[in-house]
């Protein structure tokens, strides 16, 4: 067998796919457009936050050294400090300040006694402290959230709501992120038609719309190129129109049938193929290559095979283009509800529904695993990894599960 014809293990195929792509050039976008994307650069704090020690509770700012005697301890209240207001007086021995949550700590005070542990005298001039506290009690220290000059968030950090809140707190209203990948999607096959142009004897192309949505959910910008007929020239012409995109996805035409022209058309276009077969079911015929700065991935034609290989190979590549530092598919441990068997040689990714029972995640294989049944993909919550050389999995066995990104 030629090296090019070898069946690659899934992990090697994914590594070789990822090696063909890299984070795209950065752009500055507003916060709402940055949500879910990754930072293109390290971001350093421009401000120390909070800028001063402040109270974590409504209560009284005190000197902890004044609270060594048995309670109650009577202190003179010198002022009331509200959030957004700076203290006017220093807390001296025998005195304290009434303070609200978030208000800056006055000089001299090193602790806060919560209001519920005090008894304020009528008129509010004195207060009885009902418990002793140590230094730092209910005090949020200066710089607890950020210190000027330190790396606040590293390059590749996914931007969720807390991360964007940190950046807003630094006065940033736009964020540097890699631009979104532009992805061209091409379906091939004489048997296909568009949903808005049904034809007798043909089936509606579901792959391109499904892949378009998958690209969109992964953070890319999809463009559907239409349907190429089963001739070398038509496939070539459609692929030639896709030059300049960051990624080109094709579905079908990847095997060795008489009408499978995608690999030949890619070669004619000048795409340098890296590999084209993976030791996997579903999804064995998978071609990956590159021309210039454009990566090409030829996916299988069966709808579920197309989605599974997108999940295992394309989505990680898009995440790398988007600058994420962690691009591998997520994995969780679970238990198999049922039994599975297969010949060794191919890794199977079994569609399952998984649910928690008594603290464990139990995965139940769907009744059909055929590649052409899209309905089973709609029912699945996870892919169960049935290792390449394994032949049997018994009821209750520990298994590796991949949560699916394509669900609602």
C-alpha cells in the first residue's frame, strides 16, 4: 500500500489537518462581536482594580487591634462612607466608620465587621461591636482583580462574559481577535438538487446547508458555492471559484467510484494533498490539503459522515484559525448502556444519547448507525469513541464521549 493510501489514525489525521492552518490576521471588534472568540494578543492591565481597598460588606470599618477585649466593645462612629464616596477621616484608636459594600476603606482601618454583628446606639454616634475580627476581615484588597502592567488575559483566551467584563473594566470597548475564517462549501453529485428547485429522481442537498450552519456555529463565515455535477470539468470550475477563501469544504466525490472527481479536480487546481483516508467509521474517505494560504477538506457525501468528520477535523481547524489555544474536541468520561462489537481496524464514533444517572453519565447507542440517516444525528448528544483495535465493549464499560456541538 502506498503511504498516500494508508489509513491514518484519527489523532494523526487531526494533527496533520491542524498543521495546515494557523490563526488568521487580527481585527478589532466591539464587545458583542467578540463574545465566544479568542484574544489575538496578550492584554495587559492598564488600571489597578479595585484602585483601593474596599469593603465586601455593609458594616463598620475598624482597627482590629481595638477588638482584643471581650465583646461588646464600644467605638465612636466618625463618619459614614457610601460606595462612590471617598473617606474624609482616618480611623484612630477607639473609633470606626460606618461603611457600605464597595466603599473605599478609610486610612487606619484594616477590617470590617458586618452590620449583623453590631449594635448601633440611638443617634448613631457610637456602636457596640459584638465579635472580634482579624485584619483583612471582609476587605477586598487593592489590585485583587487586576494590577497595572500585569498580563490580564493571555493570547488565545476564549472571551466569555467575565473576560469581556474584565476588559471593559480596563476601559476597552473594542478587542483584538483573529478575523473570522471565510469558508466556501461545495456539494457534488448528479443526484442532488436544491431545496427550492426539486427535481424528479433527485434528492435535496442537505449537506451544504448543514455544513454552512456548522461553520457559522463554529465562528466562521460560510459561503455556499452550489452543486457541482459529476464531471471533472464542472467540479474543477466550482473549485476554481473558491480560490481566496481561508477554507474550502467539499462533500461527496471523495471515494474511488467512476464519478468521484474531487481528488482529481483538487490536483488539477494545484492543491497539495496531505492525506485522503482515515481509519474511522463513519468518514473514512477524507481528503485534506492546501494551496497557498487556503486549506481544503474533502468530506464524505453521506450526511451523518459529513457532520461527524466536521466535528472531528474541521471544527478544530476553524478554532485554530480563530486563535483558540485549546482546539481539540472536548471529551468526558461515561459508561456504556448496552453492548457494542466490531472488527478491529477502524475507530468507530458511535452516535449516542447520554444522560446522568446516580452521578454517572450513561451513553446509550442509537438504534441506527448508518451514515445516510440524518435523523439519527438529530437525536445524538455525544459521539462514543470505540477505539480502533478494540472489538467489544460490554454493558457498564467506561467509555470516552465527545459532546456534540451541532445540537440545539
